[in-house]
């Protein structure tokens, strides 16, 4: 299954996209807004991914992907 790993690294927000073959790519963002904008690109297909979110970002990410704003994208 495809995964999105979301965590903090060196003071930056990171989304690591891991495909079904286990290969991954990482994107780093300086702000929470940058992270959310990147998550927006997954809005139509988010149900195809397993989310692995760090404890420190769990509430923010889950609240955002559950929001009406995200669901309308």
C-alpha cells in the first residue's frame, strides 16, 4: 500500500511519499501552510494512502484532512 509519512526533521515539515514498491520521495516545507498546500494535492486520492503521522503533528494533520476545506478540493 502507498504511504504518506508526515513528520518534522531539522525544524522543517516533511511529507515522504512511499509508493507500493517501497520507493520514496521527500518534500520539506518551512511552514505549516506549505505542508497543508502539499496535502491539498492529495485531496482526491488521500483514501488510497496509509497515513503515518508523527505524534507532534497528528492533531494538526488529522484535523486538516478531515476539514470541509480539504474535502472540497
